[in-house]
C-alpha cells in the first residue's frame, strides 16, 4: 500500500489532530514527539521538522485552541444583538462551547504549559489578546475608562471555572453559559 504524501500544511494539521487524540486517550504526559510520530505513522524527523521540542508542540496545541476560541467568539458576536446582554451571551456561549469542544484534554495541555517560562509566556500573551478583544467588545457598555483589568480577571476566572464544571458534567452547559453571561452583565454594568 502506497502512502500519500501530504503537503507541509496538511501534515501539520494531521500532527495537531493526532496530538489532541493522543492527549485525549492517554493524557498530556504521554505526548512526546516520538510517541506522536508513532501514532501518526510517520518517521520522527517528520515530527521534528514541525516541532523542535515537546514544548514547541504544546505551544502549538495551545495556539491552535486559542485560534479556534477567537474564531468562535467572532462567529457568536456576528449573530449577537448589539446590547450588553447580547455581547455577554456571545462571550459566555463561545467560551463554554469552545471548552466543551476541546474536552478534558485542554486541562492537561494547560498544566503542561505551566511547566516552563516559554510556554507560560505563550499562554499569557494569548490570554492578554483575548482579554483585550473582550474589553473592546464590552467597552461601549462600560464607564469611560472601560472595563478594568481586575474586572476582566474576575470574568475570566469565572469563565474558566464554569467551563471546567461544564466539561466535567458537574454543571449543565446551559447553566454555565447563563451564569457567566449574568456575571459579565453585572461586572460591566457596575463599572
């Protein structure tokens, strides 16, 4: 049987997909470049040509998740009413839905990201950009100086906790979304 040669972009996508599947089935600790090569059915040099290290692979996984989360936010915003409640619902719905779509494997990747300063920086930069986008979305409904950083920290702390409980099925997703949207409205309205 002849294997089909994939373009560099298609191979990268395949390796990302296989990485998520590996984390889902075996946990983030099992994700090594060698194990990824084995699971993807490619030689190790193929994997190393895309990811210089395990840290680079973890950063790529997080970046891929972040890109999907940002795209999902924009989709929900396009369909949202141009009110505070509409924007809050878009943020809450997209945040929880993206966490649900990724499942429990994101938790392992996030824990691994905490392990090195480089990975932590990737995570921080991503969170900063997402937070800034949400600040822009909510600005028309807040005080003249906008939503304060401490308020955004509270919103995203709650978003993480509510998403985690929805992923673990400890709370229905609709309740997690509703509670998060209500919190956003309260926090922004208070400002």
